C-alpha cells in the first residue's frame, strides 16, 4: 500500500521539497541494435524522398547527383549504416536526462500540490495544441490517426503533468541542497536560448514578472546536468531478435496506417521506431 506523502512547505506559491538522498542515481538506458533490415528500410525511405527507386541506386550518375562523394550503392549503404549506428548511440545518450530525473523524482519526500499539477497539465495541453496547429492537424484528426480515445489522451496529459511536476520538484530540491547558483550569462546554455536573444528574453521576463521562474528553470537545468554527469549508468543492448520484432511491429503499424489514410500520408509519417528521416550528404 502506497504511503501518502505530505504536501511541501509553501511560501506564497513557491513549494519547498526535499529528497530522501542526494547521492548519484543509478540508471539503465536502452541501446537500439542496427539491423540489416533497419538499414534497408532507412535506405528505402531516403531514396523515395529523393524521388528515386531501388533501381536508381544501381545508376552511378544518380547516386553521384544525390549523395555527395558517392558513386555506388555499396557506399550509400555503408554511409547509412554508419549514420544509423551513430543515431543509436545518440538515442541512448538522450535517454539519460529523462532516466536520471525519473530516478531522482522517486526520492521526493513530498507530494505535488494539486494546483501545481493543474498548472503543469495546462502547460502540456497548450504545447500539444500548438504542435498540432504547426502540423496542420486538428485534435479529432490526431485521435483518428493515432487510434487514441479522448479518455486515453486525457490520461496521457495527467501522466505527463505529474512526471513533469515531480521532475521539476526533484531538481529544485537537489539544486537547493547543493546550493547551486546561476548567472544570466548561463541562461543561453542552460535554457537553449540563442546568445543574441538572451538579453531580450530576460527583459521580457522581467517585464512580465516572470524573471524568478526563468532563473529557476535555468537552475533546474544546471542541476539536471550535474545529476546526469554523476550518475551510474548501465546499458541494455537490444538483441537482433528484439530488433526484428520491433521492425515487424512497425511495418504492421505502417501497413494499417496506409490502409486507413493512403500511401501519400503514410510516406510523410516519421517514427523513431523505424529510424526514418535520414539525409545522407
């Protein structure tokens, strides 16, 4: 039976959290296996994006026109292999932040106040709506294409809101315990703001009364970098058989999508599972 955690100390709208431990976290990340089928699929998608077919790769002139410094199919295949292996390593590294924050969140001594969960939920919903608008898609279209119900979507918002709120709380607690500090000159690096835009972002934050929130976000980012740098990480390498099942599942989903929405739309679909979206240069 789960133990109900107490609410944090509140000063105004700011919550103060603590962790059961501030020692380095232990995580395990998954490393995708780059199979021959992955490479062939990535090659197929890349060639199709360039307006070619499988036969095009047998034409040295076509290959030279579309792939810098290459004239043979074998060179293209090897370049695809190297790129996909590099991407697999990148995928593994990108998991570290999320895994570390999740492990740190499990150490929270307090629960998240309902109003803060709702704030996180509204932020996630707004970001989701903006993404749909950028893709020219309505919520109803998303539900139909993804096979997701409204109830499932709302449940997803709830899970993500709790995960985000708990992650922010854990990082804030860590930063407070370690007495971390940030200066404005670090905002660009910590928050991913272009250097030439930092001053304007800071000015707007001050004008809107949101400077403290901006600084707190930078502080959490610094805490996350330290937690990741100090973590104990092990790697779970996908087996060839697991890779085969992954690709079979993806192809099945792709086939269902094509049957429902047509091949033109399916060609535009992008999936990490299928490792599409390559551009060899």
